[in-house]
C-alpha cells in the first residue's frame, strides 16, 4: 500500500480481512487506485483502476480501506451467493455492519460489478432466507421421493400451547424445524425456540433442525438425516 501511493485503497476480500470479518487472507492483496494512476505490476498484488469516494473509505490501523458496508458488498460479489451469504450472515449477526447501511450503499452503487449478488443476499438477509429455506427443503424431499409430510401444521403442545410445525411427519412424529440465517435468531427467539423444542420432545417428537446454508450446500445431508430419523421410528 505504501509503495503504490497515498491514493491507494484496500478493497474487496483484502479489506474484509483487514476489518477482521474473515480469518482467511486472500491470495493477492487487492488495491484500488484512481484511473490516472499507473502503478507498476507487483507479485501478489491485484490493482484495480477505479477511484473509491472518500465517503466510502476510512483509515484503519494505518491503511485506507473501504468502509464496512462497501467492503461486505464487494466481498460477496467476489465470493458468490453461497459463500457470500455466509460472510454477510456472520457480519450481520456479530453487529459489525447494519442491514440499513448495506442497503444504502447497494442503492447508491447499483451499477457496480456484482451488484446482482448483493441484491439477492440483501433480500435473503431481510427475511427471505427462511422462506427460501422452506422451498429448498420441500424440493429436496420431493426430489428424494420422501412423502407423507405436512408443511405449517398446527398442534397444541402440553404445557406450551399452540405451535406451528414447519414440516411434520405426523404418523412417525418426526419434525423438521427450518431456519433461515443466524442473523435472525436473537436471544428472545432462541429462548422461545428452546422452550418449544423441549415441549415437542416431551410430547414424543423427534426434532431435526436445518437451515438455509445446509439446504443450499448439502441438501443430501439433510435428506439423509430425515431418512435416518424415519427409519429409526419405523424400527421402534
């Protein structure tokens, strides 16, 4: 950064690493410079010729780096939807960046490279991850030929009251609880879900939990878990 000059800004995955959003350093250091600059090539350095507005960069530990929201959006564009979702979910859950700040930068820079990926992930972060996870779970079970389940089935649990079951095999008393991203699970929701799950177990239900990340990356593992639970119930 010092060798390239005072106009250099750390960007993308390098900026995410500098902000400690990730523990994995990128292979190349990613730096942006204004169009007029023509730095000589350096091994291990990727230089992009674009100006980073002052409003989108800040000095962190001695280096000029893109601000957190701009860093997240640039990084998820490079990572893609699946890996990018993990990063965005992590930084939102940790409170490193606010969803409103991500939206503001996204709206202001809609023509940037990778803006489509950012838009998709913002929609998921706003609450769409859970509904998408439900669709993925239904699709995975149908594709595996697993039937006999009901979605959004209402029951009344002793010592708990009414409950809406995400995906239930009534005969086997096997339940699949479907989560979106960790970002949406605050302490109050966690405590409520724990009490609810305890009531389900006491009522004789086997509870399987899955989430958007598993259903996107490892749907076969989800299907295998459901098969095993149903087979175990059949044996017992």
